[in-house]
C-alpha cells in the first residue's frame, strides 16, 4: 500500500489491519496516526527476568494535538501470548490501557477473556470492523 500523504510504501500483516488503517486515514487533519507503537507493559527492573522492561507492539496509535487518544489492535484471533500481554498492559499501564480498542473483522469472539472485558468500561471499545467504521465516521473523541 502506498500512503497518499507521504508516498511511502507500508506493509500490513493482514487485510483487516489495512482496512483499519484506511478508515483511520479518513480522520480530520488534526489527528495523527502512527503505525506499530511500542507500549511498555513491564517497567524496567520491575522483575529480574525483564531488566530492560517488556513492550507490546500494537497496530496503531492515534494522536490529537500530540495527545494519545486511541491505541488500536486489529485482532483476528486472541492468542495466549496476546492475552498475557493484555493482562500485563492493564496491570502496569492502566492509563494507556483505557485507550485501547480491539477491532475484530466480522464478529467479536465469545471467550472468557472477552466476556470479562465486556463487563468493564472497555466494552465500548471491543468492536467489529463494521462498528469501528461507524464510530470513526461519527468521530467525537
């Protein structure tokens, strides 16, 4: 994919991820989209096995006036590794975790982790692609 604004080539892990990116490109000019931000999920020297900390690479970061307003993860499947990283993210960086959106292609999976997250304030940020597009077209972040 060639980015219209910068004329650089961008590679995506899936069509789903590309669809989200395309949707984000329609945001007004005062929004900035960054690809694959690294988020610290275990601070440096928190535990001996992670002396340099541990990061989670998400798909997109959306900024408005240099402030983080959304972190977006395009998910096709909830892997064990992602579930563990999600728990560490929530535990160690709650402020950013509360800005995380999970976007699934066709339907939101029905598993224990998603059911538990849907019992929290995050339920508004667990979406299908169709729901995400609708939210982005009416953006009032």
